[in-house]
């Protein structure tokens, strides 16, 4: 299994990398969450180093520049957005 590493963290959001592809996840209360799904129905897993693969869909791993833009947008909009993620 490829190793996932945290590249950056801000508030509850993390930019993670796996095999040169990047994704954004959210970490709260000992769980991590993917960004897709309705509030309360997003994929989640216990917050462990290998858990990002369980919550990030295969198509949600992107080139670094695209993932960084998304990470910066989410962190700029702050915690209020975290409760309403699309």
C-alpha cells in the first residue's frame, strides 16, 4: 500500500500526498473525512496515517497545484465552511 503523508495542515484541513498525487481531507474529533457527500454522510475513518486512502475517492487525488488551490480556498473560508462541505 502506498504511503500517505501530510504535507500541510491548517485548522481542520490537511493537504496529503500519495505517490505524487494530492488530496484534501478534514480531521475532527479523532476521525478524518473526505470532502464529498452530504454533511453527516461523508466518508470517514479513524485518524491514522493510512486512513486517507479510505476517505479519498480514487478520482479525488490531483496534481499538486490543483490540490493546493483547493486547500488554500478551504482554509481561507475557515471553519464555517467545514460544517457545510459539499
